[in-house]
C-alpha cells in the first residue's frame, strides 16, 4: 500500500515578521489532514557544558546557534513516516531542557523559523519555501511586546539586544535568504491572497505525490 509523501513547507522571516500567523493560517485550513509544526527555535544547541554566564552571551540570531544537523535528521525521519522526539529549549537556563515532545509523522510538515532557509540541506527537503516580509518597525514592536509579556524582560534590554544583535544579524543572515523563497509574503497572516495561493499549491502536492 502506498502512502502520500509528506509535504514540507518552510516559513522564514525576521523576528516578529508574522511567521507564526502564516503558520497558523495554513495549519487551520488543513484540519482534514494531519499537520505538524516544527519550530526552529526549539532546536537551539544544548549549552549544558557551558557555565551560565557564558550562556548569557549566546547570539540566538546567528546560524551557529542552531543544531541544524538534528533538525535535518528529524525532518528526514518524519518524511520516512517515523516519529521523533522534538527538543525543548529552556530560555531561563539558556540551554536545552531535559524533556522532549513526542511528534508523530503527519501529512504536512511546517518548518518555521528565522533561518530555516539558510541551510541548503534543509531547503532541499522543502516542497514550498516562504519568506514573510514585514517592515522593521512592526517587527521590533512585536518583539518588544512578546519579550516583555512572555519572557519577563525589560524594554531597555529588548531594545539594546535589537540594536546590537537582532538588527545586524537580520541584515547579514536572515534578509539574504529571501532569494531562496518560492514566494514572498508581505504583511504575514494578514495577506489572505498569498495564503490562498499557498493552500492551493499544498493541496495540489498532497493530491499528486506518493511514496510507494
């Protein structure tokens, strides 16, 4: 009996660009299919071998912060209809948590993160590559709100990090990956036309591709 090959969608864009909104919009449409979301920021490298003070200097917007090898391995397992144990990152301790999240293989795999289009090996596993393009003023406002409300940070620390790390890393590493995207989505999840186009394309792939 043949099984359809899972569809892999990569959704990239700067911090606060609206990647999560696009992910949710696509996820909600495919309720008749099984969908799994793999967030790149769950795959930050384990830093338990470092002293806590050393971990505090981690640049989370640099490609080297991610355990991309593990992410690629897990995506390949899901493509082969094998379950994975998705890692969890502890932002309070700045290292990987001991617990994991069990993930069963699904028909649609959404890879979401600031740098999911940066590594060629990861791009080659994707059927559709998206880049969510949002003005920098909106991105910094969203990041401030998120980090204050969800991570208990001060506005001064968020702004300082944005100016010293986030903005230069975006310009150096994230923005250039836009050229790898099949489609660029302005305004994130508010762009209903782009979302509809993606839904149509995903349905076409689901209906046509199989694994024997």
